[in-house]
C-alpha cells in the first residue's frame, strides 16, 4: 500500500494515493512497525500540508510552491540536512538540492535561517 500510494503520487492521483497511504499507516501502526509507519506518515504529510503543517495560504509566495518543494522546505527549515530530507521523502539528495534551489529563488531567500523564519 505504501509503494502503491507513492506510485499514485508520482502519477498525480493524489486522492487515491492519500487513501492508500492512510491504510498503510493504519496497518503498520497496528502491527507495531513504527519505523515503517513513520515513513508513511512523512509521505502523508507531504501529500496534505494544510492538515499536516498548517495553512500555506498566509503567504502567496508559499502557496506558489509545489507540494514536494514545500515538504522539502519544511524539512530544511526544521534543521534536517539534504541527506536526511532525501531519506525522509524517498528521493535523491540531488532532488532535494533542486527543490531547495527553486524554493530559495521563488521566495528570494539566501539561507536556511531565512527559510526557517518564514515557515
């Protein structure tokens, strides 16, 4: 369910992906598979920011970010390294660099400290 949910996310079927990810999280939690459940929780948070990390509509620039870019920015602002972010979002470190460079450019930022201040 977790892998299928991620596949649906990459194909743009967010609604079905969230449903599968929620089922996977519930099942893994019931089994006591905490590390796996935490990974699914991270993917769910990346899918649904308004319920997982607050409303982005307060800043028009933040609202312009893609969900993945926002997830990357949120994790960077929390103090995670690019490698940690990549592991959490199940992407490469290069993908994290890509998203962060676009986040910094769109928001007119030059440091993670500035990013932390606006998030």
